[in-house]
């Protein structure tokens, strides 16, 4: 608001009036305060974004650390499950000819079922952890993009602040030049004598001659 009405205010003030400089300085100070507040706001957002990025990266790293042994555990469980299924098939085939092996076959069926449940749980746990890792990595990626956008805003704000600072400096220099030119014109202007003073001087001269 101050910047938009500056020229109107200056147009009503004589060039060498001290109020010209004070009006420009007032707007310049308000501009500095505005840019400082905006910069602080964007900087705070950048700090929060970077903090979130660090937290997300930490959890993503922890998930990756857990995921490696869980993958190995899942692989071991799958191999054990495959071996049990093979033994179970062999024992079941043998039980058909030897009745005594029927009890062992049933027991092996139970072990195979438990192993299958463990393998399923391991797979589900690994899949869930992988999804968590993907989610945290997405947060990290989004935070990096947001950081870049905020950084661009800060650069744009800094450039705008520099332009306005240069403008107010140039406006002050212009005001000083206008004052200088106006003062020089006043000094060069010839002094004029009022008609009344001229008539008075002529009358005085005539009176002196009469005397």
C-alpha cells in the first residue's frame, strides 16, 4: 500500500522538502520488514520439511536393515517347507505299504502345516515391511521435491528484495537530482524589482533634483 501511493505523495511535496527523503525511507523500511517476514516464513517451512525428510529417511533405513534378514528368513522357511513337502509325500507313499508309518505320516502332516503357516507369516511380514519402506521412501522423495520448491521461492524472494532495494536507492537519487536541479534554477533566476519600489526610487531622485 505504501509503495503504490508513494509517487502520489511525492507529487504533492516540493523536491527539496525533507519529507521526500523520509517518505522514500519509510516505504523502503516497510519493504525490508515485509521481505524479512516472508523469508523467515519460508525458512521455517524449509526447516520443517528437512526435519520430516530426515525422519522419513531414518525409518526407511531401519526398514531396509530389518528387511535383509527377513528376506533370508523367508527364503529359509520356503526351502524348509519344500523339503518337508517332499518328505511328506515320500512318507505318505510308504505308509500305503507299511501301516506302522501312518502315525509318522500324520505327524509329518502337522509339521508341514506349521511350516507352511510360518512361511506365510514370514512372507506377509516381509511384504508389509517392504510396503512401509516404499512409503517412507516416497515421503523422502516428496520432501526433497518440496525442499527444492521452497529453495526456489527463497531465491525468487531474494531477487525481488534486491530489485526493490535498488529501486528505492534509485528513487532517492532521482529525488536528490530533482532537488539539485530545482535549486540551481532558483539560484540562476534574475532578481526582479517590484514596480512600486521603482516608482518610489524615481520620486526620490526627482525630489533630490528639485532640492
